């Protein structure tokens, strides 16, 4: 496990919430989560946690993402001290199927064909943990895609290589610009972290 400090925010950044919240210990390699938390004014160190992503097959999607977020949290055995450990997991769910990160070009193509001209749900589970307690929550956003041609899918996978993204797409890149027809819920949840709900859940966690 390696501990990294987030870059200091300059004078033009969002306000620092260090007086409102303890410093966070973010267990995520996702540059999108790092960006969202920095832009929202949070201070954090980040660490790598290696945990499998297996889950009981009978769980509904909202419990899958929370199960995985808590599972990651419990793989951190070191002392948290005066920080709050934050772990998260995002899944794409459609027609009873969980779409994780694609492992191959073919799998990426198949996922995008599945999403084409359909509405799917993006769930992010978040686990907050300090030395005294654990709290989990989730957020859900429904995303509708325009019909996608095989040529559009091939272009996207070749040029944007979405192999680190659940469902094989990023809402903040080309596919979001031209492929997404509508979003119901939190846009940032689709990016990978429900910032507004996190702010409120963290407030309650720290006050409780």
C-alpha cells in the first residue's frame, strides 16, 4: 500500500473544507474521482487497495455497489487515525446485468452495443469509515443512449480506449457528447462519484 498526497489547491480553486471535515483518505486510483473531490474543495491523501470485485449474485444493484465499496474498505488494515477512509465502486446495470470494466476490445464493443438506444442505470456505492464507525450509501442515475452505429463504437473504442470505465464509456468524453440522449439524476455520479450526496452524507457522518 502506498500513500500519496493530493496536490495543493491554488488560490483559484474551490474553497478548502478543512475546517468543516477531517482530511480524507481516498482509496481510489480514478483520476476522475480525484478531480471531483479536489474541485469540490476536499483535501485528501490517496492510497491503493487491492481487493477482488466478487459479490453475491443474488444482490440487487444498489446493494452490489455498497457491498463492493465496503469490501474495499475492509481490505485497509492500517490505522486510519484522524482521517475518514473513503472507498467507492461504480457499476453500470442494464436488463439485470452488471457491466464492469471491459477486458478486451471485443468486450468493449459488446457493452456499447448493449447500451445503444437503451436506458441503463449507473450506481455508485460509497463507504465512509473511521476508527469508530462505518457508513455506506449509494446514488443512482439513469442514462439513455442514442442509437450507436458499429462505426461510432469502433471509433470510440479505438481513440478513447475506455478500458478503465464501467460500461465501457465516459460521460465526460466523446461518447457523452454525441452518444448520450438524456440523464436523470446526478451527472457526476455517472463520472464515478456522487459529490453532492457525498457532501451531505459526510456531514452527517462527522456530526453523528
